[in-house]
């Protein structure tokens, strides 16, 4: 039978026409997953890892129900969700993601464009149906569902943290320990996260040439702007790039000193592009940044909920408090929506009181 004009992922492109299957149920289920993968990779251009993760999730659902897709019902979705919430304690955002993947798969196998309903009717006398509906899935009602304990660090906390990181450098040098280079590097890493509002992964993937001169800020030399090449990607899409302008001269001084006086002391530094090197010449990883942050945080007795990402929150908050335009800040940190930047902002009580006083004074002046 001709396959000309068939959509990518169609049943007739995945199953061999006229061939008897030894285990038809298992073979058709796997063919559905393979066809769905082709449809996502071909038509939607999704990343292979995204496609693989989605296929694995569908297999997990199939194993839980002990049934095949053409046998699934809405009740199966309900029972699985109850199991994920009550026994595995999955977060609401995770539940919604699972439901979204399941809905997409059901959309695919129930669409007449891909011939799976006809194939199932022919082989099994039934057909798949959509099992995810508005009445049995989680609605996305809030902009942010992350950990409510995640907050920006105060200016005092940031200063205490940076001071402690600098003290570790002085201590290592004074005691003659070889960890002085790593301590200096880590102190600069944390100042960079805060100074440019970066994520740990973005910071880890920086290379020395990522810093550029900014003709509007000649006093900052070659560190006037920073090209972030590995920004947070959307699901299935490549990393988003952005240019971050340098707005904290003291952070620029810290990075410049590190690049000029400390980084060259690492082995083969001249042949390595990575900004943050390890003693073995590799690239510093996000996990190592998080571990060192936790060590310093615990030594200072700070909240256990604080992580390196809180320094990024702090950058946004403190810039807003210092009068930076909200749109400028949004572009700096690479947020697509202003609402996301607003969620990062946790301005202090003093700032709110100052703003209140200005509003009241303005209103009173108008009324007089």
C-alpha cells in the first residue's frame, strides 16, 4: 500500500503492512511510541531528550495500568494521579506536566491523521480515546508554583556571605593551603551570580571571551557586557542567548582581578576557554557551585532554604530597590514575561515604606 502523503508518525509508516505480529499488543504499543517520537522530532523539532523522557513517562503509565492505550479510560488517569499524589508526593506542577504529556500522547493516537484508531479497530476491535479532560486534570491557575521558601537574600546576608567567602581565601593563603585558588575562584563565582543575575548553570558555562566591551561604559574596560550563551531553554528548544550589561562596578573589578591574577595560575589555563577552571583543568560544574554555597551558608548559620539561585533573586530585588527600570531588569535576567520578574522581586519593608511615603506626599500635594 502506498505511503505517499502520510503524516510523519502515521501507523502505516511505522508498522509493516501485511506482516503478522508475534505479540501484536506489545508491538503496536511500541509502534505508537515510535511514531509519536517521529512526529515530535520531525514536525515539532523537539530535542531527543525531551522525546525520550515523554516516551518513558507513557511506558510508566502503561505499566501502572497494566493495559494498552486502546484500553485506557479516564479512570486510569484518575487512579494514577491519586497514586502520584498520595504515595509518591509529587508536586502539583509535576502532576500537571505528567498530565500534559499523557494528553499529548492521547491526542496523537486518537487523531485520524495518524491512522491509529483504524489500526486498533482492525486488530483489536476497539480504539483509543482521550483520557485527560478539564474535569480530571490540574488547571494552571497560578504563575509560580515553586518552593515558597525560595527568597532573595537581604543585602546584609549577601555582604556577610561575600565577606565569608573572601575570608576563606585569606585563610587558605595564610595557612599555605593549595585550596587558595579554588577559594578565590568560588568567591568570584558567587559575586558574578549576584552581579549579573545569573543562574548556576549559566555561570558554569561561561567562557573568558563571553565578556565584551560596551562603548557606553568605557570605564568598565572589556567587562562592560556579558554574553550568556546557555540561558534557560524552553522544553524541547535550544538554550536562549542574551546579552547582560554590567551594572555593578565592584563585581567587574572582582572578575577582572580573577581573570588577570588568579585564573592564569591554573594548569593549561591559556589553552582552556572556560572561565571557571578546576585543579584538573576541567570546567566547574553547577553541582560544585551548589555544594560550596551550601558549605558557606551552613557555616554562617543561614537558612537551609537558601541556594545559589537566591543570589539571582537578590540581584533583581536590589536593582529594583535601587531604581532600575523593571523592563531593563527583565531583559537583563532573560525573562520572557514581566510577571516572572515580579515573582523574583521581594523588596524590603523599608523600600515599600519609602514608596508609600512618596505616593502619599504626591497625593497630598495634589489635594492642596
